[in-house]
């Protein structure tokens, strides 16, 4: 693997935040993956020395500010999967592509469950089953990114 600069990491996190802030509506809003969390998970698994749990917390705070949500809810929802990703980082790099897909899907679902619990505690309604569609679209996007990286650079990331 080629070395990664801090600018690449934080530039891609900023791009994920910009994608989050796009004006999604209707069915697209239900399918919108959590771009910031996907980018965070990628860098947490690939370079945990440049992107860590503190970065996940800070990006969660920025997402809360950008989205007008309850301050700190995305920060907590990002820190929990970030901790799991950093804890299992060395193992995840040895996973096959399909095992990694299942691991990342589990992390996306964990983040959504944490958000759901926080929203229920704050008095929101129970969402429909379509609430989890963003995890499915997120994992499809993850697979597309990993596959395109293999095709473009020839590097194999399990």
C-alpha cells in the first residue's frame, strides 16, 4: 500500500460531510448512506494512526451541526462503531472481501441502532423498517469503492 497523507484523510472526510449535506428528498433520503461514517470506517481500518476515535467524535459533532440534529447524537453513534473498528483493525485487514463486507455492515447497523435509541429517548416516533435501508445502500457503496480500488490500482485490500 502507498503511504497516505493527513490531507487525503481529512479531505475525504470533508467530501463525505459535503455529500451528507446535499439536499436529499423522498426515497433518496431513505436510501442515503451515511457517507461520513463510511469514510471514517475506511480510514479507521486502513490507517488508524491518522484517523482515530477522536476523529470519529469530531466528525459526529460536525454532522450534528450540519444536520441540525440533537448535539452529540451522531458523535456517540460514530464513536461506538469506531471503537469496534479500531479494536478489530488488524483482524479486519486479514478478512476476505465478503467477511469485511459483513463486518462493515454490522458496524453500520450498530451506528443506526445507537441513533435509533437516542432518538427514541428524545421522544421521536418509532421508524418503519425502511430506516435500515441506508445501511444496505451504504454496504453496496462500500463494495463498489473497494472493487474500484482493486481495479484502478491493482492493490488487493481484503
